């Protein structure tokens, strides 16, 4: 696209009333909108930034949906008579366990055997994930923290790991 290129091609199309009002409110014309769209969809850096923005928006939506589903699950379990604390803890343990497994795989080029996982859980990175889980799930009592750690180790099937304090 050249900035000083002559405008020789006519294009005719219809828009909705609300689209026309938005265009007028923004103070742009259709030609400027077409230029903007072309620039933002042909420049690789801008394409990546647009994709990044879309992914961040999607992640936020999914996190909101996840919270809603967890709350609904708690309500359903209450109606079924399942103890809520046990269920929440099980969900939390599985989330943190999967997070640890995923990070272990990333750190070990896609491989995560029992030994590598045990080493990762004992590492500072693994401890950071677990400590962040305490904050995320509002686990404050020391005995609850120890129980949570034991449950994570059972979930990961690495029961023989000793944590640093």
C-alpha cells in the first residue's frame, strides 16, 4: 500500500444502523478503517500482538468459567451430601499436581519420570508452585499445609519425597 496512491477503485456496500452510528462516533471513515485493517492483518508483529491480546482475553474468560464451574460443583456436591472440604482439596491437589507435572515436562524436554518429578518437587521451582498454591487456596495452618503437601505427593505417586522447610 502506498500513501500517495490514487483512489481509483469504487466499492459499494451496506452497513447496519448501529455500525454507521459507531463509525460516526469514532470519527473515522470507511477508507481509514480499511487501511487500519490491512495494516493490522499484514504486519507479522501486529498479528502476533493481536493474537496475544485475544489469547489473554480467552484465558481470562476461561478462568472465570472455571471459577463458576467450581462453585457449581461445590453446590452440586452439597446437594449430594459430599463433604465440601474434601472435594475442594481433591480439586486443588489435582490442579497443583498437574501444574507440577507440566512444569517438570517443560524442564526435562517433555520427559517426566518418577525420579525427575521427585527432584522437581523438591527443587526451588517446585516449592514455589506449592507455596503459591497455599496463597492461591488460602491455606494458612501448618498442619493443613503439611496435609496438602502429602496429598500432592500421593497424587504424583512420589510418596518418598522429603520437603525442605
